[in-house]
C-alpha cells in the first residue's frame, strides 16, 4: 500500500491534522509509526484503512487487499458477547440465514488459540479487562484476514506478558508476508519489534529509517523536534536517585512564575499541618465481593505524607477495582478505609473528597471529564462551592480561576469550548489542574500517562514528584512497570485481587515485578522479609 | 466560529418556517370554501381582539410552565412522562384545598391552595424519582404509569364525591370568589399566570445557569458518572429534578384552576402536559427557548381555534397543521440552532425561533 | 454542500406535502357553507363536541337547518366546540363576542349554566339550549326532555326481555347498563329510572352497571360487555358513544341484546339492537328555532317535554323492531307508552336552578 | 377472564413486539399509538373493499408501514428529534383519519362499512377437559393465533440472525456498525418499518374484532405497548409476559366492576397501579438477588 500526498483537515475544529504525507507500507514488514500526541499518526492510519472518507491525496493499494485498523480504544457493545461484537458484519451464516454460531466459535477459537490470546468468545464484552478487550479487538481485525494490519497503541493496557503475545502475533503476520503497522509511544517496543520506523511531527513525516540503524535517543529527539536534554533512558537514570531513600528531590516544574497566579485564587495549602509520622491514607483488611466473586481480598495499606506508593499488576488482577475502592467509587464488602485517620461516613467520592482525597481516574472520558461541558465547567468542578455567592455562581471569579489554572499547567485550549475539542494530553492536564488545585493531602493517580505522548506524560510525572516533595501522599496505580519503577518509593504488586508483595529498595527490579504480576514469583523465595510497612510493628493485628 | 455559519442557519430557519407557513396556507386554501377568511382567521385571528389575544397569552403562560417543568427535568437527565396527570391531580387538590380554606383571607388561602397543588405534583413526580433512586426503575415508565393511574381516580372524584351537585358539568364546586386571580384582559382568560410564568422562566434560567446548584444539576444531566466523581450527590439530582418538575406541573394545575377555570373539570387539562414535553424539546431544553416554543404553540392552537369558530376550518385540520409544522420545524431548523449557555445566543434564539 | 443537501431534502419534503394536499383535495370537497351577505336572522349552532358520529348533535343540526331553510329568511353557522367541556365557555364567548348572531343554539345539560354566565358579559345575546334546563335568564330559553321517562321506557323493555320475552333471554334476572362516564344525569336519573322500569316488570331484577371511562374505547366496552354477560346479563343498555360498537360486537357473538338511547339504533345491529328510545330533539330544535326566527319564542323559561308531549318515544315503527321482537312484548310495551301518555312521570332535573 | 385477557393481550403484544425492534435499534417509537389508529382505519376500509379479513389485516399493516416510513424519513434521515416526530405522527394520524373518513364516507364518527367480514374464531368449541387450558388455547379470534408465532419469530430474528445482531448493535452503539462498513440507518429503518407493521397489524386486530372503525379506538394501547417493552426488559418473551400482565390487570379491573362495590371509574386505574407495583417488585428483587445474567 502506498499513501501519496495525503492532507487532512478536520472541518469541525479546523485542525490540519495531516499535511502532505507520503508513506509506503511493504508486505512482510513491521512498520512502527511514532510521534507525539496530535502528530497525525492515527488520522493518517484511519485514512489508510478507509475510515475517513474526505481527504486530499491518494491511497494506492492493490485490489482485493484488506486493510484493518485496530483503534486505540476498542469500541465494544458491552452487553453483547465477545463473538457477537467481533463477527458483526461478517457473520457466518447457515443455509437458512441464521448465524452459524458453531462456525463462528470455531474460527474464533482457531485464531485465539494460535496466538494464545486468553479471550472467551461467549463472555460478555463488559466483563473483559482492558487488555482482554484490546486482544479481542485485534482478533476481530484478524477475522477479516487482513493483508495490512494497523495497530494503534495496542499494548497500552497490556502487561509484559500480553505485550509478548501481541508481538508474537505481529511477527507471525510478518512472516506470513503481510504488512503490520504499529502506532506507539513506547520506544522500547519500537526497538524490539519493528523493522522500519516512521517518525511524525505536526502532521508531517519527519523521517523514515530502519530500526537497525537507529537508537532511542535519536528517535526521541526526532519526535520532539529539538535536542531533548533528557532522552527516555536518561529519565530513568534521573529517577534512580530516588532509590537512595533520601528526599533530595527538587520540583521539576519548568514554569515558575505562572504558579503564583493560581496561588492567589487558591486557599493556602491545608496540608502543612500534616504529621509525617501519621498515615494519611489506610486500607484495613479491605475486601470486595461482587456477584459472589472475590475481586479484592484482605488488602492492607498505609500511605505516609510525601510518599509515592505504586500499585501495579495486570489490570484484571484487581487494579480496576482498587481504583474504585481508593476513590470511594465502590463500597468495600468488608474492612475499612481511613483518610487522615478518619473513617468515611459513606463510601462515595463526595465523602472521600471531603476527607482530603484527590483522584485522577483511568477513565478520563467518562469519569474524569464531562465532554459536552466547557473546559471551564470541567475545571471548576471541585471549586464550585467557592464561586457561589448567595447561591449564585460568580462567573468572573470562576473564569479567572480557570485562566490561572490554564496558565499554570500550560493547557492549550479555549476555556469556553466544550471539553471534547481537547487533545488527550490537554484533557489530562485539565483533570490534573482541577484535582491538584485542591491541595489535598492524598492524591490517587490511576494510569496517569495512558495514551499520552512522551512530553505530556513527562509533565504528569513531574507533577507527581513535585507533589511528593510538598509532602502529599500519593498512590500511583499503573500497569506500566517503567512508570512505577521510576516514580514510586514503594511498590505493591497485585495478583488475583491481593497484594502479592510490597517491594522497596533492592527488590525493585523489573523482572521481579513482572514475575509477581504473573503470579510466578510468589512461590520463589525472595530474601526480603515480609515487613511491608515500616510501622508494621505498631499494628498488633498485623 | 466562522461568520458564514449563523447566516446559513438563519437562512435555513427562515426557509423552514416559511415553508411551514406556506404549507399551512395551502392547506387552508385547499380545504376551505372561504379560504381568505380561513387564512385570516388562522393567522391574524389571535391578534384581532383583546379576547383572542388574552386567551392566546393565557395558553402561552400555561404551556410555558409545563414546558419549563419538562425542560428542567431533561436538563438533569431525567424524563417525566407524567406531566398530564400531575397537572390534573394537582388542579384537583388545589381546588379542594381552596374550597376547604374558603374562610381564610385570600392572601393566605390562595397561596396555601396553590402550594397544595405544587406539593401534590411534586410528590407524584418525586415518587418516580425516588423509585429510580431506590430500585432503579425507569422513571420514564413509572411516571407515565402513575399519571395514567391517577387520571381515573381524579375523574371519579370529580364525578363522584367532589361533584358540584348544582352543575351538569363534570366539575367540582368552584373555588371561592375571593381566591380567583383577576382577569387582565376581560373577558379573556388572561390572568397573572402570565407574569408568574415569565418570572419562573427567568428564575429557572438563573438557577440553572448562574448558580452552583444549577451547575451541579446540569452536570448530573450531562455526565452522571463525572458528577458523582466530582462529589456531586447524583442520587439527589434524580429525585430533586423530578420533584421540581412535578412541582411546576402542580403549580400549573393550581394556576389553571385559580386563573382560568375556577374549578377542576373532567379532562380539562387537554394535553397541557403532553404539549409541555413538545415545548421543552422544541426549546432544546432551555428555559429561554421555552418562550418562543410555547409562543409558537399557543399561536398555532389559538389560530386553529379561532378559524374553527369563524370559518369551516375543522378541528382535524388544526391537528394536521400542527403535525406538519412539528415535522418541518424539528426536521431542519432546530438541530441547526445550537443553544449555548451564553446569554447572547439565547437572546438571538428568541428572535430567531420566535416565529417558528 | 451541506446546505444544499438540506435545501434539497426540504424541497422534496415540500413537494411530498403538496402531493398529500392535492390528494386530499381530490378526495374530499369541503362542505359548502355559504356566507350570505344579507342576514336578516342569523343563527349559530354551537356543538359541544363533534357533529358527525353523534346522533344527538346530528338531530340538533338537522332541526335547526330545517327551520332556517323553511323560513327562507335566515342563515346558520355550525361551530364544533370539541369534547373538552372546559373549552365550551370560551367557544360560546367567542360566538357571542362577534355580536353577529341573533341566536346561538346549543344542546347539552351542562350548557345552560355556561350560557348563563357568558350572557352576563353579552346581555344582548339570545340563546336556545336544548337538552338542558334553566329558568330566569331573560335571554335564555331551554328545552329539556324527560329522561326519566326515557330511561324508564328502556328499563321496562329490558325487564320484559330478561324475564323471558326474547328467544335468547336467560333465566337470570339481570340487566346491564354501560355508561361512557358517570355524570349527574346518569347517576341521578338514567340509572335509577332504568332499574325502576325493569323492576316494574319484576321486582327481583338486578342491574349490572359498568363504566367505560371514556366515550370511544370500544375494545374495553366489548370486554365489559363480555364480563356482564358472564354474570348472567342478557340485555344491555349502552350509553357509551363509540363504545356502543364494542357492546354490539360482543352481543352478536354471544346472542345477547342491546338497547339504544336517544336515537334509533336498529341499523347498527339488526337482531342485536332490539330496542331504541327516542328523543325528538330534531323536532324540538326545528320548532323552537322557527319560533325564534319568527320572533314568537318566549325566553327566560325552561320547558320539560316528555312522552305525553310526543318528544320522548320508543321506536316501535322500525321494521327490525317488528321483525325481531315478539308481538306480546311489543304489546306490553305499547301499554306502558300509553300509561306514560296518560300519567307523565315526575322529573327532578339534576342541577336545575 | 383468562380468555378475554388473551384477546386484550394480542394487539398489545403485536404492537409491543414491533416497538421492541425499534427500541433495540435505538429509536423510541412513541408513534405506536398513531400507527395503531391508522392500521385500524385502513383495515376496515380495505376489508370493506375486498371483503377479506386477510386483506384488511394487510391494509392495516401497510398503513402502519407508511407512517413508519414517514417516521424514518423525518426522524432518521432528517435527524429530527425522535420524540417530536413521534408526537407529530400521532397528531397526523389523529387529524388525517377523520379528515379522510369524512371525505370518503361522509362521517368522522363510527365508520360502519358494508361487507366487512367478521373476524373468525379458531378452534371454537375444542375442549381438553381442563377449562383453564381451554380458555387459554381455544376459540380465540384469528389474530390472537398470530401472536405466538410472532413472539417466536421476533426472538429468532433478534437472537439468531445476522440481521438481528446488527439491529441490536445499532441500538447499543451505531459506531460499531460504521466501523465494519455497515450503515446503521438501514437497520433503524428496518426496525421502524417492523414496528409500523406490528402496530398497524395490532390496530387492524382491534378494528376487525369490532367490525367497525371508531375514532380513538386504540385508546392509549400504543402507549401501553411501549410500556410493555420496558417492562419486558426488551426481550420478546418479556414483552409477552408484560402484555399478558397488563391484559390480566385490565381483565381484573373489568370483572371487578361487576363484583365489587367500588365505583367503576376508580377501578380503571387498577391496571396501571398493578403494573407499577409489578415493576417495582421486580426491580427490587433484582437488586436483592443479583444474578449473573
């Protein structure tokens, strides 16, 4: 397939997403497409897959060649079974016009078995974990027997294990003489799997090169477009000092003065009164049972001021539920949650927030934002009461408040426009700005850099470190081991709804974590004793 | 936004309204033996004298209140399909209260009677909200069913125990003379309900778009999950909007009695609740949009009624014309008229949609 | 491009609507309604409902038209007020407000009070209301029919039927009455007089009274009729507007009998509808309107017309009646008619002032 | 009573099943009422013209279809507000039918046309020895026997065919259809047309059972049919049960008028009250004992 001089302008927001791009895809090759968010990768590939009808330029491909795109957030109908979702439009039929469910199941199982994808065809789609949904979506594309398969961030929700499965599948297709395109942010993956790499920036192709001829440093500077002082590998080193246990961290804000603008509208930070020896957040023997299934079992956890506690694992091993427990979105079946020593009266986000918790959710589109409301309305969510004067909403005050936040966090957006006009990175910044404007002593981050480009996730990480330096207790839920390793002081690994192990210091090795996530390491004896928390002796029940 | 967009919207709006009116004229001409008189009665009739003008304004004020009652529910993402019954039941309770309190001074008795109506409507609609909150039953269906169940009960009470023995109408006794709202354009039915309706619309606009509660209210309607995440008590914003919606319908019922009919007659609401839904939808759920929508509705209804009285225009013809105009207006104008929270645009809407 | 698409669809919609319009034009010609220039005496008929489909209002219109035609010196306009009684006052007011009618005619028990109130604002306007009663308003003339006698006639006939007068009469002494809605005249006059008439035949006869809830749901009317027949009813007086059709359908299926009220209903179900009480509303409307045109009508009074006056009757001339009803039953009923001719029944009019 | 309940149920069920298709395709068809009315009118007219019950039912079906197409054109093609379109179509039916009736037959009232055949009863007089069973199974009017195949067919089409899968997917998320190159509007149209046919057929049953057309003969049954869809949790069998429940409640209310000393008008609210109670009890039970389904 060949794309020639493709230009795409979105009429709705007048954005020139792709500018005069030409790109050739070869059979028998894995082609990585990298670039920051908004570089035009996804748009270009949608055009290649024929999903965007109106564009300038030419897409040349041989007749009969099938091109399938697996989008970043697979859209399934949650109430339908997996196979019903995947076979939509290509239902095998019996003579009488019925769907041949057996044939469908056979085809599905054959494919899933071939790549060892752990997806059940008769499961309801809503019960799929994010990773399973991703794998299912890939299977759905494969059912069409594509000659060209485009994968947009396929490994975002995947653990190492699932990533390996996806890569195996990609190699298999390549060896079968098909073309595979991988859109990703993860340079490590790019280096591992691809044959060729195209870097895009601001809607243009910067360069296409052979993987063998390049290195991550070069790629990231090409992506960012300037000589980046800290390549990805550098970044990891810069965080390595955290392992020493000292608190010699400096806030990594790159904008100093605008911060004062927001400071004026914010109340003085309330967290100064925090006693560093008292936990700001505790889980005590928390379990969650739903429909007779034990989703979370007997979790104990203590978070101290200034600490970054990382929780990682494969998502369906409880990460999605612990997010709900930590944020007050779900009520534990047993056990209790304490925020700054207080028991919540009810398990609702409202009460948790009152007790001093801020929360950046995984699901930014539904939970984290109201897409049809304005950016400003999204920003003032938590401060709304403050702009009430005798019940009336003081629009002038709320506007200056959100303008200050916008400046402080460097958000590129028009405040009066609906939230859905924002890019993913800006949307996350809006959410961050809102949550952090509260100066809460506890902040829960769940998958804060999912789907963000390098620079955006860098900013998020900087914020996390800055908060920690200010003495905020932080829980970081992430299935990205690198993110956890680079940021967290302590790491809790979840496996099947329990905390498999708490790691700090020298235990914090990638392979160890990877093994724990998969439940392999739990049997292996690790030298570290089971003192999860430095104050475990204080708790007689421990 | 580029400059050309509002212009083209304007053109489309004018074109559709023009087409709808043209169609109405054609319909009138084609079926009437006195086409000129029919067209004149239909279009000019409502403005031709105090009586018709006042009646039209009265229809407008009633529809504004029920339309607003629907719009506020829609804004919170809940659906009240029982407005018709709520108006009816509340009218009855307000009537009964007024008759029972006849010995009180009007300044005390009338507000109490109206409040009884408001309370009745709020309870009936609030029940559906509460059921949804407690047991997750669809408030759209339960509000419809509860209203449907209450209508025969009211019918029975009017014909049976509460019947005015001195009248051959299916009606309750009339409310005390002192309680009745004064007529503004006698002998038309226009009464201070108009002022109350306009005040309510303005108040609803301020409450929804200029207050913290209104912010929470709208947010709950737009994205309940987000609202809950932001610490908004979303359960309350299911029950509360239903209560308010019911209360507005209850007020409409009370005012219908004390302003217009002075009694509750069997079936006298005649689509007030249903039309309120249409008004709210045509108004795009916006309190300020309710004004042109209700005005257009009242105009059409009055025009049809007058044409019926003075020419060979028939009841069915009025129905057909309204249906055709619905189809036209909703099909092409309204999706193009985006209503934002900005006052300026809303005011522009007033002018733009005013003749719809 | 988007805009042109909208235009195109709009235009096509317009054309579609035009086609619909033209086809309706071809199908139906509007009833001719001459707007005469000279109007020595103009009459407006306010129909509290819809004329077509309502025998009472058809009689009203027919009677007034006949009077107008005959006088040769008058015009008439028919105005339909719709079914919502709350809007009747507005309709009457609108007509009176025009000031262009010498007489407004209407018909319904509830109209006199409405008219009385409206006439306070328009003291020059004259009204004639049939099927209603009012005394003392100097511009209002009412004509009432003795509905007690009318219901009694039906009841007596029903009594004859259920006591074995017809081939398909059963042993149970139960008669049925289906009402569209409950209203004062129904509850205070028709229902008791119907039972009274039946019990004049046999004091053991019971009445099964049902309410439809509206005047159109024939499906439910059929179910109600079925339920009545299940309980031993063999003859039903149906006063339920369109709902009567449901009663007929059920009665035909299950060999039961239906009685009609106000107009002759035999043609609706030969052999099923076996009795009809009549009110000569057309006659009264004709006579009183003609008197009004000639200037001889007395206002301010209310008259009550009954069997003895010849305005309330039982339709004993219809061929179906003669064909399906046994002679002895007809004879016994004729005796009753004669009795009522000689001794009119007292009639307490509900809501009379 | 069971016997009549089943007769009452039949039109509700047909309209409800039709509406179910529209609902599953994501279109709330509140015009069922108007479509039923049109179906009733057209059924009597065609039955009178042809002298055939079947032709009458076909006529009713086509009338529903016609309005459904109008619904599709304005509501889906023109992207109008579905609710207003529904109201408009109800108004259109309520206005046009008396207009046509008056123009063609000279009356807006009861339309008694010559030559309209009676709806035949099937299996009249068949007995098994179990009276209850006999009431349920035998002697019903012809149309009633259409309902059982209709439920089975609806279930089969929705669950087992590609068309059904796509239709259900349209209602849940039309984007998924677009993603595989299918046009969701096609399935919305099909669903609306099916709902029109169901409602039109239901209307024809109402009218042909009586042998006449009456203004407002549908008497709110279109709305009740809509309720049965929700009450039946959007499944064909659920709609069947819901329609039966409502019909039984109606039957109780009709029968109770003759037995109880409660005023008849008051009893008319019974079906609605029973339905609300059933709905709440069912929802509350689901809450208490959550199943995995």
